[in-house]
């Protein structure tokens, strides 16, 4: 009996010691990885907590390893593969929403993700076309699913489309831009009959490199006096030039976000090379 008690006591001590060591290791890792986030990066407490968890994971999985890459190609493919994998792990689990009908299809040969309200439960007859960012070499509709699904629900337009345009370096410029233009023309030609969209009420939206593509689309249409005119463009932190890395936004990134798992001027410069 005494021997059994000693064994149990010993096992409890080992388990307790293991827990303590793991706890100390976790605290040490948290202390090493912790980086204060810029004050205006998030607004709500929930978003702030989420970013303090997600950002170190991104640093460990893609940011630090990509810095070991000897070439820009290596950096791009590592980042692309890691982010694609992480987006599948943390994105929506189910391809269903109580408020939206969703499908992935191809329009004029271009892959798109389509959202529209169930039973057309909206007073809007407009459409939003979203073009994702990623330095022209990263990103896809799956990676942006959480964002685009949320926007589709909040904006409640008759149609919300996310474009999976072809990326560089596999597709050289202007292949990706032409993909986006094909989808816009498809919505203009087929949106009225398929979804009840008024072709005069189409807004084109994009973030980062997607903002660049949106600006290019609108200017190209204006230059050739294409009709109907786009109702509006929404440029979210758009990448509009690479000739001056001393603008306020670049200096802000360098000052506030250097070393965080966000795209700084080094990564932006490397990925932009693949577009030409």
C-alpha cells in the first residue's frame, strides 16, 4: 500500500512539474513573440484580442520563414502556400449561410464567388464587384471568404461578386486585369436577367492590389467612353504607385508595423516585380 501511494505521489509530482514547465514555456514564447499593435489597427476589444493571437501565428508560419528564402520566388511561394493553408483552417467551416445563397462558378472563363440574398430579400437592385488584394501574386476568393461573406450580408445588395483573377508570375500583366474586366462585362450583360441587377448601379471595390485593379478598370472604361458608366469605385488602402516609398503610408508602415506579419515595403517591392 505504501508503495502504491508513493507511486501515485510521484506521478502527481511529475504531472505537476510538466504542467509548470509547459506553462513557463508558453509564457516565455508569449513574451518573446509579443509585439504591441498600432493603436488604430483595431477598434473593438474582440478584434484586438483576435489580432494579438493571429498576428504571432502569421509571423511564425510565414513571415519569419520567408525571410530565410534566398530568392523572391521562394518568398512568394512559401507565403502563398502558408496563407492558403491558414485561410482554410480559420475560415468559415460551412458553405452555407441563413441569409445568403452562395456559389463558386466561372463567368466567361473566370472563377468567381457569387453571393445574393435568399429569396431576393433586399430592396437594392445594385451589384458590388470585389477584387482582392495580395500584391498581384497572392490571394484568392477562399482566402477572402470571411470578409466577402460578411460584406455581402451587411451591404445586402442584389448581387455581390468576388473575383478569383489569375495571379503573377504564372500570368503576366495585363492578364489579371483582363479577367476582372471580363467579370464586369458579364455582370453588365447578364446581371439584369440572372439576378435583377440594374447595370447602372454597379460599384467596383478592391483592397491593396485589388484597389489598383479597380482604379485601372474605371480609367480604362472612361478612356474608351464605355457605357453604362460604373456607379462608383471603392479603393481600400489601394496600391496605386511604387515610385515613391517615402509617402506617408509607407513611412507609417515602417514606423508602426515593421516586423509585424503585414506587407511592408520589402515584400511589396519583391512581389511587384512579378507583375511586369
